[in-house]
């Protein structure tokens, strides 16, 4: 009986986290709306990959985005035309093209993050200090749990 009660508690907690995740996604989406006039959602995802993996080649970008190479190439063409990324010959193989964010691209991502943080700050300001601390503690543990392989999480 205790096992059933614990599993129903976990299910209820999962539903609460799912609801909170929807609220977080609405913050992300609202911030992304400000960038929508400059780049599409897929272009934004590409920019985030290029930012994280500076110098990535087109094949690597296509793989990261789950796209075929020709689609990733057209996506990059549009980002180059918009001034968000630039292409340079690779350092080790001049035939490879390395992708980098431009200053404009970096600035767009900084603006996006600033808007998200502004919106999150507004929500956090409505919470008590104790609730904010509990949230941060919980999010930290959640992040750690998500980083563990599933089999390791089950045995912990």
C-alpha cells in the first residue's frame, strides 16, 4: 500500500512539474516572439547550436538539428543573409565551412535571454524568499537527476 501511495505522490508531483514546465515554456515563447520578426524558430535553434558549438560545420549542424544537409544549408543561407551567422573556411580542412555567430547574432541571443530573465524575475518577485530558495534547491536536484543515466537514477 505504501508503494502505491508513493507512486501516486510521484505521479501528482510529475503533473505539477509538467504544469510548471508549461509556465516556463510560455516565458520562453513570449521572449521568442520578440525575435520572431528577425528569425524563425528553426533559425533560432540553429543559432543556439552555433553559439554552443562555435565553428561547427554544416554537417554537424544538420545532425544537431535533425535535418538533412540541404535543408540546413538553406537555413544557413537565410541566417547569413540576415547577418546572424557567418561562414569561414575550417582551420584544419579549408574545404570545410565553419559557422560562427556574428556580433548581431550574439546580440539577438543576449536580448532574448535578457527578456526571459526579466519575465522570470517578475514571477520570482511574487514568491516569498523561502519559496524561491526551495525552488532553486529543487531545480538544482532536478537538473542533477536529469543528468544521471536512467538506470542510475532508479538505484539511487
